[in-house]
C-alpha cells in the first residue's frame, strides 16, 4: 500500500450502505415515515450520492448545503432548510430550487421569507420550528429543546405565529418541526418529545388546525465507546418509539432528520505519531492530526476511541475483532495530543495503547459525523483529504 499523506479521513462506504439499508428496513415498517439526512454532519461529495441513492432526503442549514444537496442529486421536493439565521441569498436559493419547506425559527424570519417569496412570485412551504421544552440528557452545548433558547418558537407563541403564517399570501404552512438535541441515547427523551407533540397537536386541533407534516428532527446518538460492538445504531428502537408514542393523523407524514447516526461510525481519522514525549508524570503521543481536522474533543470534550492500526487497510473495517491486539504487558498509557497551538488540542487523556513509536499509525474512530465538515485551516493547515476504504484504487 502506497503511503498516504496523513492526516486523512477514511470512510467505510460498505458500512454506510449497511447503515442506510437498516434505516430503510425500519421505516419501511411504517406508513409515511420519511428520513432526511442532515448534511451538516458530513457533506463529503463521495458520501452524499450514496445517501441520496438510498432514498433519503436532505436537511440543510445553509445555502451552500442546499447547493451541495442539489448537486449530489437530491430532488428539491426532498430538501428542507432549517437554521435560526437564514440570510436573504440563502432564502432566494431555496425558493429558486423549489425546496419542500423551510423550517422557520422565528416570526421575523417568517415575514422575510414571505416578502422574498412575493418578490420572486413563489410560494414558500413552511414548517414552524417549535421549542417543545423537552430537555435531552446530552451535553449542554448540544441541547436545543429547552425553554429559553435561540432555536425555535416558544410554545406560548405557536398559535399566534400559525395564525400569522395562515394569513401570508406567499407562505404555505405544511406543519410543525422539532429538534431537541444531538447524541441522544436515552429513548425516553424521544418518548417525551412524542407525548409533547401529541399535546400540541390536540390543542391545535380543537381550534381546527391540522397539519400534513410533523418533523421530529434528529439527534439519535451513536456508541463512541464501542464502535466495533455497535457499528449500526439502534434504528429499530428509535423508529418504534415514535410509532408507539406519536399519534399520526390520517395521511400525515412523519419526517426525521438524522445526521450523526447515519455517518458517524463509517468514518475514521487516520493520523501518524510524530513524537513520543516523556513528561514528568505522563507520556504524550504527539500526532499529526489536531483540532483542525477533528474539533469535537476540543469543542465538547467529546470522546473518540483511538486504536493503533497496522498499515493494512483491510484491518480498518469496523468488525467485532479489533484491528490490533497486543499482550497486556506491552500496553502503555498516553495522552494523545495534536500539534495545534491551543491547550485544548487533545484527543485523549490517559488511554492505554500498545507501545507507540514515531511513524505508527492511529485510527480515531467514529469520526464520520461533525469531523470533516468542521475542519478548519487554522495555523494555515491544509484541509484533510478523504479516501474510501472500500475502493480498489489505493
Ligand atoms: C443538526 C441537526 C440535525 C441532525 O442532528 P443529529 O444529531 O446529527 O442527528 C437535525 N435537525 C436539525 C434542525 C439540526 O440542527
């Protein structure tokens, strides 16, 4: 195998295919369950067409993502556009492409979309993003559904904003949208969300207001500790929770926006050990990847499994057998750190790895979501390249 320049992202597209098949199998059990892939998790042009061909729609949060979705072949009728700060050109891009709907997060945004749609002689499909005041038990920085929040319209305001929307000539109100956070593994959070949506729908129905779409957002988590044991998230329980608890009206579509759970496990960040530095009380493995390639540990204190791998790409597949095993007595304790001039540029503290040397290769696992898309050029570093693990050309 020819030596690639590290660091780089390596995607197991075969695992991605199996993940998408699992999603399709589960939603196929229910009526009108529709999944949009949240492009912000990973917009790699090698992955998007695979996801599009599997039949998913696209959930976008910027004009650039709408353009990427269209380019990757997603049909505009399967594109939704969310985000608290949509700029005028982004709204125009969405209207120009006739996307399915805007997930609108505030009253002033609704007015602006109506104005721009009027100028363009278009009608804008809209779902109102409601803040359901459901607190997901996840990291504070990725919780979005609690009471006072920049995301969404407050529960107490919903009815008034619905009435506004109904009176606007260039707005077509399609439904309600929710999103409570990310990396959620406790299914009770989704149960709570489903019950809250039932309450809201019942209250509104008493006033004669019904919708053809309910969008419950995304947020299903993945197993960062044990990617080998759980390469495919538990989609079965996830969709079953909504089927059991969310009351679906006749003819109504239930939309989901999954990002992390689709792509996290298929990606690894491959990095090389540059130096082993002996501190007074610890050993540092200084690697050539940093927060510029994968910012999650620095940004959220996120944990990724790190493995020492051989140069054989076949060993990189996520299977139940670990790629590299060593006798316990040759394990050492390391802090794995990047080269960036920030003290939070640390991938892991005190982890056990086979004795490392300069030149050894490490795989940082479960890096397929919010990895490459968050890469930056800080310190004027080049953006990371990416490769397909399953491609024959190496
Ligand atoms: C980020 C985001 C998603 C995707 O979240 P995941 O946790 O990656 O599934 C879905 N919907 C909205 C509105 C988002 O902002």
